[in-house]
C-alpha cells in the first residue's frame, strides 16, 4: 500500500471519529439543555408549591385565631346564659304571682259589687211586694163618658223572660246583669254584653237608664233599670 493511500485512510478514519464525537457532543448538549429546562420547570413548580404552602399556613393560623375567638365568645355566652337563666325564672315567677294576685283581687271586688247590687235589687223587690195594690178607678157609665179621639194603636210592650238587675262594669266594658224571675241565688246571675242574646231577646244597646232589646218579629223593646 502506498504511503499516500494510507494517509488518506487515516485522515478519513479521523474525520469519521471527529464527526461521531461531534454528533455525540451535540446530543449531550441537547440532552443537557432539556434537563436544564426540566429543572427550571421543576424549580418554578417548587416555588409555586412553597408559595401555596405559605398561604395555606397563613390561612391555618388565621383559622386558629378565629376558632380561639369563637371559643371565647361561646364561653362568654354560656356564662351569661348561666347568669340570666335564674333571673328569668325568678322574673317569671314574680309575674305569675302578680297575675294571680290581680285576678284574685279583681274577682273579689267584682263579686262584692255584684253582691251589694243584688241585695239592693232584692230589697227593692221586697218593697214592691209589700206595697198595697192601688184602688181600681171606677169605670164611668156610658152616659157620663165623653167621646175621645181615637188614639193611634201602639204595640203592647213585651215582658222580658228575665229580671234586669242593673249594669255592671268589667275592664272598662258595660254588662247588663240579669237573672231569672224570683231568683235569690248569685249563681243564676248572668252578665249580658252588647251583641249577645238570651232566648229571642238580643241586646242592642245600653242606655243610662234602660236597655234596648231586639226581639224577633217585634219592634225594639225598652227595659228600664230598677
């Protein structure tokens, strides 16, 4: 083999070796660049995670402070409730005692007034029964009778199926006290309010000296107080 040919062969082999090394170095450079890029991405992800972790830690601390404040509020509320509950129970008992006392006093006062009124009405009835009957007026003879003008016909007042005792006041409202005829018992006394009725007699109005009743198929009836 000639020396020139051998040199050419050696140079070709060296060129091939250099080309192979250059390709390998290029591939290694690209690989290093990819690894560097991946490392940068990982670093960015790590920074994001660290930032999120710090924010989560701050939120956890704030939540702990809020829970502590809430616990203090709950403890304070329980202490106030424990203090107020006995006071509320005591106030409720005192209010109930006052209500019972007022109801008892009102009942005793009303019964005393009604009892006095009934005794007065009973005395009036006894006085009326003890009075002698009036002497009947003699009927004039036809010759002595003078002609009179014909008066317009007036409906005969109806007699109520009860006795009117008077007017009683309850809580600022007026009631008509009535009882059955010839009654002598307080149990049978009934207080009639305006708008109520007993039997066919409907109480329309209370006047200072009389009560106005509406009766079915009849004109209004006026019943005077005793």
